[in-house]
C-alpha cells in the first residue's frame, strides 16, 4: 500500500515539474519571438550586419 502511495506522489510531482517546464519554455519562446518581431519591425537586421563590406574602398 505504501509503495502505491509513493508512486502516486512521484507521478504527481513529475506532472507538476513537466507542466512548469512547459510553461517556462512557452514564456522563453514568447520573449524571443517578441524581441525578434521588434528587431524586424525596426528595420535593423543584426544577422545581416555581420556581412557588411568592411574593406577600405581606397585600397585596390
């Protein structure tokens, strides 16, 4: 009887931990999506800026 009770408590604990992790992943994804939307809307693309031509135009 005690084993069933322990297994039940562990199952409930695992369920709650899984629920919390899912909500945390959802929040992180929402924040990242919001930041990406703000960057795209501002017209700046930080990924494209790393490909700028930094060579000196005066040099052949």
